[in-house]
């Protein structure tokens, strides 16, 4: 079983929290998450959200290991 690097996880979380992303202004954190997922090999989709709710978008990331393996999905909401 894979061990979680708790210090790395907490540091990453703290880095995300430092991004100015109060309600309605989530674009910067959505961009950061989309970029990070892309760097990890996920196929990233930016799903639009009505401007009345946010200047950001929802992020959907899909990682397919191979044709027979299960895929892994990540979805973040910015609204």
C-alpha cells in the first residue's frame, strides 16, 4: 500500500489556500488546479459556470492508466 506524504499534502493544501479565491473569484485557484492535474497526466476539462456565480470554472480531470484499467476522475467545484 502506498504511504501518503502528510507533510507534502499539507504544504500543497496550504499553497492552494494562499491563492486569492474568495467566493465569486475562484478563477486563479481553478487555473492552478487545472495546471497541476495536467502536469500529472490528467486530461483536463474546464467546465463553464455562469458569470453570475463566479469568474472561474469547474475542473474535471480524467486519468486513464491503460485501456483495460479503471480511470480516475477529479472534479472541483468553484461555484
